[in-house]
């Protein structure tokens, strides 16, 4: 059974004809094209005759039909157009809705591949970035789903460290982070022109009044908490405060909350918001 | 105390049930602490406040239950429940009251508030001034007559004695129905009262005692009542000029002075002089004391009667007699020597492994060779090893081992000498190998034994040494008659039967305090609830 939400194909079709946001005007590649390396972007670098070491799949068969000679098109390398999907695999994420979190990662991967953007999906926790899968074509979706099937939350949170590591690799231009964001501070700020899309998987906490003996899944510490109407109100206020804090991180940061129990419809809206930002 | 415990158990039971239910309802779950409400977590006192928030309701309920239990216990005690459960002092007095009842009709007159309702209480003043006057014409004789006649009437009153505790002189109020029922004549009743009460001084504030509140009316019989009586009536029998020989000091026999003769000192009131002396025999009968066993010593300030033997005496004077008891010091108890010569015991001592046994043998040899040991009465004595300081007829010794218990300094540090460093408190004497090797060890043991024998006769609390460091024989027996007993009471002040006294004011203050504690508990609950609500306000 596919993890991708069913509405994604229609969503991909609606964005198919739109152009991605232009590359950063201040980038080194944009300023000095001769120094840009070949790659798989849509920016044409040159057209030259086929050589024995070229991939036959790169032959432009239209030109061959018109001229009778085999030509290949060379493109510049991608300049961060590929999106990175970071899925928090810290222990606290075990409390989140597993299906919803995986569906977000898989659906966005599918959308990126279908739209030809390219994507990479990675896990992360306090030990840094985990294994990842790159998606360039729809056929890579099977590898993504195999990766997501291995998602077992463990360890502590560390989105600041993961984002910093991503930036060091030059992969932090378009990032979507799925996490519970329970750490007190969020220090990472994206570079100018980058997009950081935060998806907070809200963790459910409810039940009858009484005393709670709460164990932290990451530190193992236990503490006793009263749980009554006042405590519920306090928690609701704390959730709102966290929402406000994450949505006011500054330019280039977008934030959406994924409530427990929200169905594919709410997730589709989330994908649409993300694509709108991507194509804006 | 019992009532408080009952109320507390009753009121704490639902609180405990709620606490138990809350404990049963406590849920365990896994959740990141970072997403819990953090209003109090950021502070250093966060865990305390969380604990308080989780359990403040139960804690405050328990505190309120205890305060309410104390209030209810106080309130019910003040409205006529049996006073026996009220406090320790009342319990002691009640116990004394039971003694009278047991001597009479097997406890038929235990104080029972319900039975006392509607009756009349008669309280006899048992102060020293009630005994002033010629025998038969003293106020106490008249009071006994009134009580005796009233007890033979159709509705006998409850009889109480307002007096003091013998020895301590603490004011007391004791029920004495058994005495009046046992007596066959007013004179016998007077004698019984005189033997039951020491006739020191009285505290009229005890008229407001809870035990007397249930009676319809109360009559105080006294010689003359100075304060104004409120809530009760006073039967004044008339003040008598003191005519008596009042014992003021006793020196027991067996002391170091005057060949062991004792000395009883008296103050003569009303110009009386001693005329005869009788001693109580073993059969309880008074017999005239032979002249060689007593003498009157000259003195200006007091009448001093020297006595050879301890015992109970009656000093007769014109129209009356004064009874007194002369104590005697016991002769020091000495250990009985064992058979064998001193030299042989000393030689044997080295071969005996037990330090206590060695000490015993050395002591035995000293006793046998000494004059004191030959003269001492053979008394059973033993020397116990180990603890047991102050045990009767046994001198306890503690052995000491080098380097093990710290009682002997390490010979390596003392250049080979064995030096005692400490004294084990649980034993009378601490002896180690070094001490027993010393030829003077027996002297130490003997001295300790003598000290024990002398200190065995501890003076009671009512005795007072004449001076610090004075020998045991130099003390006086306190007569404990207050100064105002010697004078006609002056009018002034007031005594209220129904509790408008200092004691009840303290009770009212206590009740007020408990009510304040209840209110404070509720206010604290409100404050914590308000604090919890304020903590739920959204941040920023």
C-alpha cells in the first residue's frame, strides 16, 4: 500500500506547467556561468556532438532527425533546486501519528519527483543526519518507501544540528522538516533566498483528570504532573505559544501544524502550501 | 487527647480515601517534558510547586481535618464530656480521685458528668489555715462536720477536696465521696481528710475546673474567703489564729553528724510547746518514745527535736499534736568478701582471663584485709561485666582492649605504657588490662562501690540540700506552706466558677487559633488555585 496521499497526482498535475522560482541572482553560478559545472538542471549549457563516452540516452533525437548527426545537450548543475525532506527520528516522534508523518514525507517526495524538481529524504536525530534517499524520477519512489518503512524513532532531537549539517553540504536551499519541535529553542535561521518549511507533528495528550507520572522518551527523566482542567488549559496555551514562536522565526521560514487525527485532506492543503511557496 | 484522636481519625478517613483514589488514578505515560506546561518548570522551585500542585488539595484537606478535629475535641471537652480525656493534668487528678473511690466502694464514684448533673458539689478548702486552732475547734473539723451531715441527707452532695499534691505542692482538686461514705463520724472524716491532704496551700482558680461545671450549685467550705465569689456560694467557718507546731525542717538519721541522730525542727504558733512524743510501732499503734531516744535541743528561732531512730512520730502539745515522719539514711551496702587470703586472691587474679573476675578478686582481697570489710554486714553483691550502670547490688565493669575500643591508648604511641584514655559510660567503672595490673586498682573499685552505696539514698524532690556540695544528710524537708496561709486573707479579686479565668481565656484563644488555621487552609487553597489559573495564561 503506497504511503503517498491519493490527491497528490492531481496536485502534481496542477503545478506541472508552472515554473520554479528563479535561481538566486546573487549566486556564484549566476554571476559567472563559465564556472558552473555540468549537471541535471534545466539550464542549457551547450549542445555538442555525441562522443563515445556520452550516455546514449542523452542524444537529442530531434536534432538527429533534422541533421542526421548525433548531438547531446549539456545542462548546468542544479543550484539547490532539489528539496530536502528531513524526518525527525528522535524517540519523541514515536508518539506522533506514524502514518501521517510518513505520508507527508512520501507525498512530498512523490510531488518533487513528479514535478521534476528532485528531492532527497533523510532522517535525523541528535546524532546528526541519518540515511537518505534521492528522488529524481517517479521510479525512485519505491526506494523512498523502503527507507520510510525503516523509520524507528530513537535518540534525542537535534534539528539545529541537522540543518547546520545540511547547510554545510549545500543542500539547505529548500528544506522541509517534519518534527515535534519540543526543544526549547530553534536557533537555525535559513540563508537569504532559502526556504525552510516546518511541519510540526503535534503529539496528543489527553485523558481523565488525575495525576500523571510522565517519563521523557528521550532523557528518561520522570516527573509528576497534575492533570486537570487548569493543566489542560495551560497545555493548550503552551501549544499556541509554540505555534506562535515557530511561525515567527523570520523571513524564509514557513510553519504548519499537523494535528493528530487530521486526514489526507489537511495534509493535501499542507502540500499545496509548500508547493505554492516553492513556485512563488 | 483521645477525643482529638477519634475526631482526627473520623475526619482524616475521607481525606485518606480521596488520596488513595488519586493515587490509584495516577497514570503513567511517556511524553516529552518540553511540551508540558512550563510555567513552573523553569524555576528552581519547579518540582516543589508541581508536587504542591498535585497534592495541595489533599495536604490542605488533611491540615483542615486536623484543625477541625482539634476544635471539635476542645469544644466537646468544654461542654461536659468526661474530663478524664481532656489533658494529662486532669488525668493525674482523676487517677487520684479513683484511688479514693477504690478504697471505698470499688470505683462507684468515678466522675461521670451525666450523673453529676442536678447535684450539689461541696468543695472543702484544704489549706494549712484550715488546721489552725485547738483540736475540735479547727475549721477543718467544722468542714468535716458539714460534709458528714450533708452526706447523710436526702440528696448527698459530691465532695471534693481543694488542696495540693504532697511533695510537689502543686494545686489539686480531688473527689472524695469515698472518704465521706467510709467515715463513721465527723471526727473520723476530718482525720481521713488530714491524712489524704498535706494541707499546704490552695489555688481557688480550680473552682472553674470542668469537673465542677455540671453541678447545679457549688458550695466552697473554707475558713475565710478573700476574693469575691461568682457562680458559687462560700461557707466561711471563721478565721482562727494559728496554734500549732509546724514542722519546717528534717535532718534524717544515719547521717554523719551527731552520731547519726536525726533532727526535726518546728515553728511554734500561738505559744504552744511540745509536751510528749509518740512513735508509731510496726503494728500501727502509737507508743510513747523512751527518753533516751529523743531530746529537745535548745534554740531561739525554732523547736528542735533530736531523734535517734527514723520513723513516724506524733509530737503532742497542749490541745493538739503534730505528726511527722523522720527519714533515715541506709547504711552503705558493701560487697561481701569471698573466702581466701588477700595474697592468694591477688596471685590468682593474674591467671583469670575475665577482667571483671580479676577485679572482683582484687577487691575481695582488699575487703578481707581491711577493717571496713570486717565490720561490714554480709550483703549479697556481685560485679557484673559490661553495661548496666547503676544496677542495684552490682558494680558493673567494662573491659578495655588495646587498639580495639579506644579506651586504652596505643602503647606504640605511649612509648610502651598502657594509658587509659576514656571511660565507658554504660558501666560504673572501666578497667582494662593496664588498670588491673596496677596495685591500686582495688582502691578504685572500692571507692566506686562506696559512692554507689552512698548515693543509693537519693533525697526526694521535696527535700532541699542546705548548701551546694553539702553531705547527703544535710537537707531539709520542705513544708511547702505558702506565706499567705499564716495571715487572715485580705479581700480583693474575684473567682468565677464558669470559666472566665485565664485558663478558659487560653482555651478560647486556642479555639480562635484553630478557626484561623481552618480559614488559612481555605485561603491557601484559593491562592494556589488562583496561581494555577494565572499560570495557564498564554505567554507573551
